[in-house]
C-alpha cells in the first residue's frame, strides 16, 4: 500500500478523480466551492478579480486531487482496469 493519502476515488472511465472518499476530500471540495462562490458573489462573475481568485483555486484543487486520488491519475477503461 502506498504512503500517499487517498481522499478521492479514481474515475471509472477517462482521466482524473471522482468524488471524495474521505472527510479530507470533502473538506477540500467544499472549501473550493466556498472560495470560488464567495469570489463570484463579492466581485461578480464577470469581474477579473473573481477570475484571479478562481484560476489559482482550480490549480490548487487539481494538484491536490492528482496527488490524493486512489491509484493516481491515469487513463481508465472501466472495469478492465
């Protein structure tokens, strides 16, 4: 077994992560939604400041999910993998 934490499930098809499988994963996802939602609410959806908050938040979410997905990120073809 790997020493890496497993906070997200791997997708059955394609590349990437599915839903969170631990409380840490849910906390990261809820925090991301709160940050992006708050930025959109405070500045408006079309304001560049909201985008300046959303883009780094997306990057951090992708890095965290890539490092904490069970089995890592790789292309999957369903039950054969």
